[in-house]
C-alpha cells in the first residue's frame, strides 16, 4: 500500500490530487481531438469531463492491486495546469505497474511530462516497491515514445494490430523499466 504525501513537488511542478475545480481545464484539454487522438476515449464533452472528474478526485492512493494514482500536474510557480499523470498498480504478486500521462497542448515541448512521469516512476519503485513499470502507447504516438525513452525505459514489444480503437486496428508499443535499472540510473 502507498498513500503519497501530496502535493509532490519537483523542480518546476506540483503533482496534486484532482479537485472538482479542475473540471473546466480537464474539459478543455481532454476535449481536443489532437489530445485524445491516441487515447482510448473520444474528446470529452461536458458529461464525459464530469464523469472523469468524479473518478479522478478519488484516485489519490494505491491501496491494492488494480488501484490507480492519478494526479494533476501544475506549474509550481503559477499553478497553471499542464496535464496529468498516473501510476497503475497492475500486480501485487509480480510487483508490476504502469505509468501514463496526458499533456495540455499549451505546455508541450518543455519537458514537463517527462519531469512528472519521472516522479511517478519514483513513486512506483521507491514508494510502492514495484519491480517493473511499463508504459504502453499507440505506435504512431512518437512524442510519447520519446518521453519514455528520455525516462530510460526500453522498448520491449511492438504488437501489430492488437487493439481495435476508435474504429481501426492499432499497433501498440510497450516500454519497460526494472527497479535495478532505475537505481543504476539514479
């Protein structure tokens, strides 16, 4: 079990729990087709954003396998919203997890997602005691692949047309990092 001391501060960011007050910004960036192009969901409308906020505000701890820690990412200096990150506890027995992230398009290209995702790796390895953390993505999402590579994750698999998403077959790429690799890079 892991309950983080929130907010988590990095050099430039605060990773904090979502609040109901994040509804408008969530609707804004997750309502954009260019943001959701490689995600499993369509752009959020008002109802989808409300349903998402209802889920996200409760995702503040990893108490058991299957739980998800989902945090809002804001600039530490201004509080401006730059996206969100997550850590899923996939397996207790095998000590496996998965990271994910979504960036607000007004804040891409500045390393914020990499900085926030690195904290989620730290939480997984050092806080929860995971052995292995993966990142999965649509193979066409080269920007996301670059984030995982900057984190030191290695590409392990390219699964051809393994998911039917938004009316088409999509390839999935899997990256991974082991705790010993994390420690060696620290």
